C-alpha cells in the first residue's frame, strides 16, 4: 500500500499548489481535523484543509510546495517539502514586505483504509517563515 500512498502524495502536491477542491475531496477524509494559527478551532475535511492553503496564499500569493522526499509504510507518509513564496500580503499581522522565503517543512500524513488523509502533523516548519519576517530570532 505504501506505493499507493506515495502516488496519493504526488496528487496531494498538485492539490495544494492548485487549491483544486475536487482533488481535495478525493484525498482528504471529511473527518480529518486541521489546525492553523488563523483559527482557534480545528478545520475539517477537504474544505478545512483548503482553508489552510488559502490562509497561506493571503500572505504569500505565489506560495508553492515542492515534495522533495517521502518515506511511507502501510498507513503513514513522512514528507520533506520545500515551501517558497513572496510575502506580498498581510501574514500574522505583518504587512507585506516583499521578502522571498524558502524553507524546509516536514509533515507526517496518516491515512484511513479508504486511502484518504485523516491527519496531517506538521513539524516546526513555521519558524522558516517567521524568521525572515522578523517575527522570531
């Protein structure tokens, strides 16, 4: 099944870079919770996940995720992403700076028996976004 999950992650890469709602419905479980600093409550399902993508695009309209490496087993995939974009919109209260960011982000994705994502746990990649904007040292 890991080969199947790797294929799904390639589709997932396309989904987050295009914000394709049909792909999101195909790949994300309706019950999957997602967390973002933009919401105090978890957001659920494909719509919830896409709201995280839209939140990032408000601050970085050209944001793109590139899947660099992945390791999988029967129900999980670990992914190393390169995230890049230009800070051209307000983000976490910071006005646009024009700063181009590029950082590495690690995520762990969990899948149900239907092959849909049920959980996305992000490692501390946000620091790579916050540091260039002067929000942390």
